[in-house]
């Protein structure tokens, strides 16, 4: 048995595909970190530099009506705080609408108390059909031409609409995604997610806006032109991540989608490892579904500005597979007492460079977002764990969930039901 395993390892590690994978595994994080940092800083220098660009939202001659739409399912423990924040938004003309997707807890009772005071409107569904269908059912009932969609456990900054709505003065703009900040940051796991959202998600959106297209509008907060949502067929209930799919649908239809870092919303992240894994599995599944459904963009000249985003998504998935497969081979090789080709138990020069660039990327994101979250820098030390442990966990989840997204049944009419990650 040992001889067979050693022969297998010898064949694998001498194959050209192994060396290609090794090269890609080493180079991709270096090039991507450099790309994210430089283009993210370029966005900052063009769009955020200067105190006047942070302190004073642009004035408008006309303030269009906005509907703040909050889809909810079993959010009774947190939705009251969300509604208190939403009703205190500083904007001349807006309404708050909650669509309850047949919750089985006291969510509807909590919302009803606000509705009876005239502070919100309640759309009560009698059948649970998932977040996408809840949003689709609510759209015809809204009064605003702009729709701010936010999660039922999030709390918006009072100035959020004054920062987001001016973007819609451009007729091509169909969506503006905001800047989610982590609210429940007491545990080590939540602090890791705090650094991730700042240094990975937020920095990447800055960079992708320089490219002209973004991967996703955050499901926790996003403002949309209601007519554009209807124009692209509304949300797809069969998709695991309706927010990524909608972002690609809008951009595929030549609409513009923007990122507004000053539109801050405070959100709750999964507090336990099990909840985090469940959430990231859904994200990985949804990304795979989107790359499959929108594959035509790769051969459509009209969608050429999506090509960098599309290819980067594919490369990130391939890198996750390289990470998991190569690490598994190296562990197997070491267990056999044979040092593997291209690996070392002691961090070498290239490994240290990858780790350093990763930490540099994380620090850049933390530094840029510290203008909107004053306590952010004190949480940066947890970033040292990110390239060691967090990368492996996220890569393993991607490897597990991607095949279902690429190969599983994806038919219109199928409904993906939601569940709270808490």
C-alpha cells in the first residue's frame, strides 16, 4: 500500500499539470493582491479623498421618493431595532415597507406595532416562498421610484439615502451598493469577518468600480431603480444568492451599478462557525450558479466590461481548488515521509511574500474604511490569522459547494427558500 501511494505521488508531482497548478497557486494571490490594492487606492484618490467628500452629501434639486424595503423571515429578535433605525433615516420623502414571508415567530407582531403607529407598512405573506419571491411580490406595492433593499437585521446610518440617491441622477444607474459594517464584533470569529468585509469585500468593490463593473451588490444593503428591476425580470427565486444574480442581470443589460462607501449600514454577521459555514456555502453555490447562468457574457462584446469580473471569479474558484488539492497532496506526502515538490513546512521566501501581500491588502482596506468606522484599526491584529486559517476554510467550502452550482439543476420556477444564519 505504501509503495502504491509513493508511486502515485511520484506520478502526480512529475506531471506538467502539477507544475502549472503550483505556478498558478503561487502567482495568483500575489498578482491579485497588487491589483486590488492599487486599483482600490485609485478609487479612493478619485472618489473619497478629502474631508468634504466624507462629511457633506451632495445637495439635490429634487429628492425622488424612496421605498425602504425590508424582507423578513423569523427576525423577531432583531427587527425592532432595524425598524427604529430605518424610520430615523434623514431624507425628505421615504417610506419603510416590511414584507413578512410567513414567519413562524413573532416577527409579524413586532412589525404590526410599528404599522399601527403609521411608521411602516406591512405586506404579510401567507406562504413562505423565499427572499427573492418576497421581494418580487413587494415591488408592485411600493410607492418609491428608488428602492433601498436591506436585511431585517441591519441598521442604516441616518445619511444613507443622501449618499446613495444622488447617483440615480444618471439615467444609466440602476443600482448602488452601500458599505456594510459589522455590528456584533465581540467574538474572535466576528472580528475576522469584520476585517474580511473591510479588506476583501469593500476593497474589491472599490477596485471593481475602476474596472467599470462589480461582482455583487451586497444583499444586506442596496438601492435600486425600481423600473430597472422590473426591466430585467425581477429577482430569480431559483438562485441561491439573488443579490449576485441581480447584479449580473443589471450589468448584462448595460445598466450601471456603483459602490458608495459612505452609505454605511451596520449588520450582524454569523456568530458561530456552523452558521458561518452555512452562509459561505450558500455564497459559493450562488457564485457558481451565476457564472453558469451568465456564461454568454464571455462571448458577448456588449458585455466586455464584465469580462474582468467574470474571469476573476473563475480564477478565484480555481485557486481554491488548487489550494485544497495541493495541500492534501502535500499532507499525504509528508505523512509518507517524503518531502513534496514545491512545499516546505517552514515558510519560505515566496510563502512569506504571499502572506505579507495578503496582510498589506487587509491593512489597506482597514485603513480606507477607518474613516467610516473609527474603531476599525484596533481589530486589525486578528488579520494575522486570515491567510493561515481563514483562507483554507473558505477554500474548502468553495470546493464543496461549487459542483452543485455548476452541475445541479437550475430551472426557472424552482424556489430557493431562505433561512436566517443566526
